[in-house]
C-alpha cells in the first residue's frame, strides 16, 4: 500500500464534512492511524482563511464527537494539520490558486469529492488543469453520482477521462460499516453456513433498512431522488451482493468486486405486481408526533419514501429463492437487518407427537444492535408421555458483547483511511454501479408505465399494508 500525504476535501464546510468526515479524521489522528505529516486541505465556496476554517472544524468536533473523545490538546494538534482555500468549482480559474496553496504533492494526494452532480465535470476539469490529477492522485466520489444509468455514465466518463479506474474510489458508506464487512467473515470464515447457502436449503431472504428519520432538512435533494435511488440502488444492493455472491478466491479488491458484479448482473427485473412504494403520512415515531412528508416538504409530491419489492438472483445457486427488500423513512424503528429463512426439514418425525416445527432462521442485525441470531428448534424439558413439545430458541451471538472492548468506528473512518492508503476493496467499481442503475432504472420504468402510486402510510408503522401481502401471498412473513 502506498499512503498519500495530502488530503483534499471538497464541500469542506458542508454537513457531511462536519458530521462525519472531520470527526472521522480526528479519530484516526488521535489513534495514531494516519501519518503525522498528513496535511488536510478543505475547500468550499465560503471565503475563509485557515484560522477561520479551523474554528469551523473545532466547533464541528465539539458538536459531533462523543464526549469521551474530546481532548482539547489533541484537537489543537489536529487543527495544525488543517488548511483551507476558497474555491468556486464551477469555473476553472480558482484551481491554480488551490494547487498553489497545496504545494508539493509528490507524496501523493487523496481527494474526497462530495458535490452537487452538476459540479462533477467542472471540478474534474479544474483539477486536471491545475496539475491535481496526476498518477499519484486518488479521487473518492460520494453519491449521488447521477440519478440514472445515463447520467451516471456521463459523470463516470468525465472522471475516467482524467482518473483511471484504479485511481477512482466510489463510496457506498454501508461498505465501511464493520457489521457489513462481517458478512464476509460470517460466510467465508465458517464452514457451517456455506454448504446450506443456496436454493436447496434457503426458502427466502429478507433485507430491511428501516429508518425513523424523515426529510431532515434535505428536501431539495431528497424530493428529486426518492427511496429507490437514495437507498435501494446503492446500500441495499450492496448488501444483497455480499449475501448472494460466490466465495471470492481472495480478499483482493478485484476478486471481491468480480463476484459482486456477477450477482448484480443476475438480478431479475422486478414485475409490476412485486413492487410497493409508499410515502409517509403523519403519525408518531417513538412517541413523538411527526408531520407527513408533504407537510415536511411544504409541497405536493409523489416521491416515494418507502419501497418494498421481490426479486430473484437468476443463477444456479439462487434459482427460485425470493429476495424481499424493503426500506423506508419514518418507520417504527431504525434497523438494518438480513434474514435468511431456511426450508423445512424434509420429514418431521415429531409430527405424531403433536409437534409443529418452525424452519430455522438466521437473523443478521447490522444496526443499531450488532448480532447474529440463529433460531433453532429445541425440546422443552419435561417427562411428557405421548407428546413432545418443541420450541424455537435463539442461538445468540452478540457482537457488541463479544467485542466489548473494541472501539466501534464509524464507516467514514475506515473509508477515509482506505482512500489515503489506496485500498479499493470497500469501494464500488464502475461496472457494479452501472449494473445497479440498470436494474433500478428498469424498476422506475415499470412504475412509470403502470398505475403504481405511492401509498400513504402512517409514520411510526412498518409501511403500507400492501407490503405485507407481497410476502404473505408466498407464505412468508416480514421479520418485525
Ligand atoms: C444515505 C441516505 O446514503 O444513507 C440517507 O442518503 C440515509 O437518506 C442514510 O438516511 C442512512 O445511513 P445510515 O448509516 O444511517 O444507515
């Protein structure tokens, strides 16, 4: 690996930088995980000097760091690494000054670009014109990278004209989550699961990302995006790919991404009957009254804040196994979870003893709690004559307890470190993104050509009731 000694953050005064990026960089710095000589340059439109920007960074750290991580002395030394240069990225002029300010990049430069889609192209051109796109420069790209296949191709073409794929790091912050990486450990570091990880033993798979939050002041972005593009196209599909992929030959970035893209390309187009979209109405989330989406927005809208659907991975391993996916805002609780529902045993020897068997179920809870729970049938203790009572009991692995001493890092700590170190394993390759868009565009097309409209659901529930029918008609039940 080849660590870069300079980092350049676009959108340096924005919400993502203040909430996530700067606290993550500080956490890496305070744990000695980034080089002592790393220089961090922020850039945005605001006319600030270094000192004024350091004050913004300081305030962001005080606001967003956990109490036990705030150490004034360390924060002060961290601020010594921070510099700022104002820039209007829509014109090429300011880039030369930016390059002057950054100075020597012979130690390599990592760029983190989170910007409005229309600024991608001018920014890339500006970087190139100022000599900030040489072979020792890496670029991390935060979503939204377009809003359909075509616009994503335009952005990716603009990027790839200047940066090779090896220099391009497309971010999906779910891949930076520890528990998401643990999916691979669970599947490929244990002999137990893999022989059963297929259509012979698995009846269906559920993936849920439910959120309690609503619009959160992001009306401008969200209303033009919706749940399909905001969550399904990226985070949900990456989870699906990790669950469904073949074992890669190694942990190497290419090996893993090769396997993921095969899954993404095998996704069956979703039929009209298998899609439910919804929009939150008023209701109560965690006993707090909340407004409807249109009231939050202050306008009429048909944007979906919820989607549930059924799809299939059309390959040998998964033939005939439904994958039920759902995600939504203002739902009952915050939860990211994967449920693997196994099939029934072929023959129930307990039937004549009055016992009904539940099929095994593996629940992988990614957040907020972190656990793996296997539901297994077990005999209730007792001297019952003629009758055997069996009950489903959980075999619980709490990762929170098993790794109680380990610091939980937020996704961006991992991703920023990998960007600086040049490790692409947890970043999304262009062919993956394009396969994801192709599948999602097809769903949007199906919706547009149909009579499907978002169903209004009460905030604080589990979404529109039609989503229940989506699974129940196959004899399956959402795990709630
Ligand atoms: C983002 C979406 O990518 O992921 C947000 O734009 C969503 O709408 C967020 O709230 C969820 O991320 P997390 O890490 O809180 O599950």
